[in-house]
C-alpha cells in the first residue's frame, strides 16, 4: 500500500503521472454502491508537489509548536492536534474550488492554516489574545475563515450543519459543494444519520469524510463500532475507502467525489484511513490504549509527509535541497510569527457582552463578587470572518 510509484512517465510542464492503484489497497479502490472508481493515475506538477509538501510540513510544525505552547501553559483548555493526518486536509483542499464550503470537528487547525495562511492570528487565537481570529474568545476548537465554518466543539454536531450548508448551495442553485468531515468516534451519533437521510432525500451536494484515525477519544474502532467499514455502513449513500496517509489517493478520491456530487448524483461518503500521532487531545498521552512502539512504527513506515517527500525526490520532480529549503522557511516563519503572537494581549472585561447582545447597558455580576459596567461597544477590525447562511 505504501510502496513508491514505479510506473511514472514524464509529461509536459515538468509534471509526472503516477499509477496509484495499489495505494488504495492491494486490490485497488474499495467502493460501495458505485459503478465507477476513482482515477488510478494522478498527475502532479512540480509546483503542485512542492506546494503540497510545504503545506503539510507547515501544518505539522505548527502543531508541534502548539504542543509546546500548551505544555508551557500558554494555551489553556482542550486542544486537538492534526499531526499524522495532514494529507487529508491538504489533498481535499487542492481539489476544491474557493467558493466550496468546509466544516469539520474540533481537530480544525489544519483547515484554518490552509484557508488563511495567517500564523499570527492562529497562534494568537490559541493563546486567547485579541489579535486572534476571534479576538481570543474561540480558542483551539473554534477557528473560522472564509467558506470554512469551523471548528465545532460538540462531537458530530457539525454534520447536520454541513448538511444545511449543502442545502443552501442547492436551494440557491449554485455549483458549490460542501465537504463535511467527522471522526470515527462521531459516526454512530444519531444526528449524523439523520443528516445522511436528509442529504439523500434531497440529493444534496455534499461529501461526507470520515477521518478514521482508529481510536475515537481513546477506544479502538473494533471495540466501539459494530460495523467499522464506514464507507459502506450507510445502505443508501455510495461510499469509498481510501488511504488517508497518502496524498495521491486523497486527491484521486476527492476528485472522483467532487465530480460525482457536481453531477447532481447526491451525497457520497469517503472513509479516509489515517492515524493520529498524539492522543485525542494534548492532555491525553495516547498510550493507555496503544503501545508507543505502534506509534513509532507508523511514523517510520507510513508518515504522509516523509512518503511524499521521498516520492518527489525519487521521481526527480524535486530535489532534496528544495525540500530542505521549504523546511527552513517554515521553521523561520513560525518562529517570527509566533514571537508576534506572543506579544498579544487578552481581551478586556469590557468585551464580555460583545457579539452577544446588540445593545447592553446593564451591569453584569462577575466572579469573586466583582461587577462591572458593560456598555456595548462595537470593535472595528481590519479583517473579520463572518459565518452566516
């Protein structure tokens, strides 16, 4: 499944076409209720390859920096890292149009970084500072960007919301589609399958993606799910299983799914088999339900960034020096932007009622018997990401 592409031919514009048949599985793509299968070859230009490598490496390094900030107690509350799963977000994002919408779980850092490329706002929000995306009031689980609807803190709650986005796209007669992501642990929630039912009844333009990282909050798939074959567990929505640790299979599967949905064939369900390197959240060591040796083995043999970097170099689509320069650039940028973010300040108590009440002239009783006058005051921002239907 993870062996490198041996059959590749040179194409114009410094591109390569890779045979990815065995990257899905030993038998190729695994489908459910589908007459066709995803493309078995994927064309990658040098520019596309380097961009994808840069994005995956940046996300990984930002997550490592986030873990350090959490351990230093500069980030409080829950914080869920995406390390190990980068190929899924980067692969999906490379296929979608800018106007398409995305909604995901609380493991949302990668999507904010892909949609904004704003590291100062990212780190500022995580640390609770006003220069953050939501002036520090949303934190790790509530990040938003244009056409990215979060970051949702309740398990599975984003699935009906994504279905609503897809309904809006159809109702307004647009060509937009919605990608709604969920974890394996949320799949069996009732509202998820209620949303599936509505999506199929109306043939909504939506791609559901299960990021199956094996352990939900801390229980293996085999123990918490009666039917762990998520891609075929819905009797009326077609599905496809893909290798979520491989950027090329993600691109192929999503390209196929996008074509399916834009052809007005209704929803489709993708199961991306992946692996998270950390625990459910930073506070979870992730070693009570799996062995450290297992994590080390996956990182050594199946890491999505290392695999793709090796592929670029061995196919001569890029050089080792170019990849090294990308890593250096990402490291320097994170260091500089993190320093700017650390200079931020948390919002003051005068903002307690902002964006809660349209007007408020009363007094709010605060903890420790402190009360403060809280007149409403609109804050002007250089940029604001508004999420509305």
